[in-house]
């Protein structure tokens, strides 16, 4: 069961990475619009979202890798 949770954490980290990349592409597309305060607000907000997504993805991938390594070291029950 620990391997399943670890695998799900790694898959979740990859999904969060893809979402962060999509948000960055969206931010680039919004930056091509004429400069207004709302465009600046969107850029600031999306930058914060990207940072949070990357931090959460990093946390999940580290926990997932650690759990996979720990489950690989444990002896199977007979």
C-alpha cells in the first residue's frame, strides 16, 4: 500500500508540474495584451500560483521518492 501512495504522490507531482507549465504559458499569452493594471495583477497572481505549485510538486516528489525507497528496503511479509 505504501508503494501505491508513493506512486500517486509522484504522479500528483507531475500533474502539478504540468499545471504550473500551463499557467506559465497562460501568463505569457496575457502579457502580450496592452498594459493595464488588471494585466499586472494577473501576472503577479499567476506568478504566486506558479511558485506555490512548484513548491507543492517538489514536496510531493520528495515524499514519493522517499516512500518508494523505504518500501523497497522493507522485507516482504510471508
